[in-house]
C-alpha cells in the first residue's frame, strides 16, 4: 500500500527511491517516540490536483515540532511546494501525504541536535465511503494535557491509539471512542468526534483533544449551513442519548457511527446532520482554492 519499487520520497533535501532510504538505529524518535508527523489528502479536482488545506497542516506540523523542541529548516510554504513536487514525481492524483520529522541519534533525554525531514505519499482513492461504525468506549484514556502537549501530532502519542483501536476490534467493534483524564468524551484513536441531538451539533471542546483540521472545517460548514454547533465537555450519558454521531479526520474524512457500546443510535445516517456535512465536505475538497497543478 505505502510504496513500490518506483516510489520516490524526499529525505533531508534529496529525492531518492524509497527502497534506498535509511535511518539511524539510535534515533531518539525510534527509541523514545519524540517525532512529529502530519497527514494530508490530495484530490483530483476538475481543475487539477489540490492538497486540501495544505498550509494549515504544515503550520500545525511546525507548531508540533516547536512544542517537542525539534528544529525544521523548512517553512510551511516550502513544505507545500515540496508536497506538490512529491505528487508530480510519483505521478499521483488522489493520495495521502505523510510528512515526518524525526530526530537523529540521541539516547539521553535531552533534545536531539539534529532532526530529519521525510515526505512520502501513497495512493488513496477519493471515492471511498466508510460504512457507519459500531463503536466501543475504550478502557484507555487520552493522555492528560499537563503530561504532554495533546494538541501536537506526536509520534509517541499514537501508542495510545494503537492500544485503543486494537482493544475495540478484538471485542468485535469497528473503532474506539476514548475518554479524557476527567472522564469526559475526548476523541477516537485518530479522529475527532461529533454527535447530534435535537438538530444541534455537539463536539468536545479543545484542551484535551487534538484540534483537527477536518474538525474545524466541519464546524465552519455546519455554521455556514445554519446548524447550531456547541463545543463543550461531553459526558458518556450525552453520547448514549445522541440521535446520531460521527468521526472526522483527514484520512477518512467523515465516518458515521451507528452504535456506541451496542446502543444503536436512532437516526439513520443518511438522515443526519453528519451525512449532510459529509456531502458538503466532499464538495469543499473538490473545489478548494489552494494551489493546484495540472492533471497527470
């Protein structure tokens, strides 16, 4: 899925074959998880290939790096340009782009002297639609925000996500929904969470979640469409009494939720606010005003 013999990636200022890429086995990121990454989607639109909200993603990437005491020598604009070149070199249209900033050799608990940038991408169809999920409220919690920056997209944070997703799937569910350290609903392992009740849209407030770029887009679209959106501390009781619910993320866009802890949500996905926003979001990504390049 992620590479083939022809895959080209960007590593520390050079374009190389993915099969030739190497890293140091004493990397601080490998040993301790101190690295940052992003995930961006590229879409084949009527006017060309566009990377949705590329600048916002790379601004968050650089912010995450700063919070983890890492240095990146590239600006957001330069990273956007490199990402479009990455797509061109790999002749990709609909794709997922993965920037990774990882540290060099450093086995102490001090910031590493050098960080390395990799950009890679793989094909990701734009027409895939997920079936609504059966969701389990996880026994794992999201990290406490005073222990680490929960608003940064950090490599090591995702051990928590792996455990939560694996637990849910081993129990017959499609995905997990995690609580924060206070016992309120936080987010999915790699997605933000929304629910609908009495024609009002609710989502956990920032502070204990990763404030997703897709999440922000959905809030804007909902307000534009005339829906009321409330950000608040969300209890388990709130979501178990929801009319409908959904996850948002860059990779999977918007995915409906049909049940939580085996309690079926009463509103059909196709009749929900979330489904309407899904349709609006698809129109948004196909008509985005970011930089585009000609179809390959």
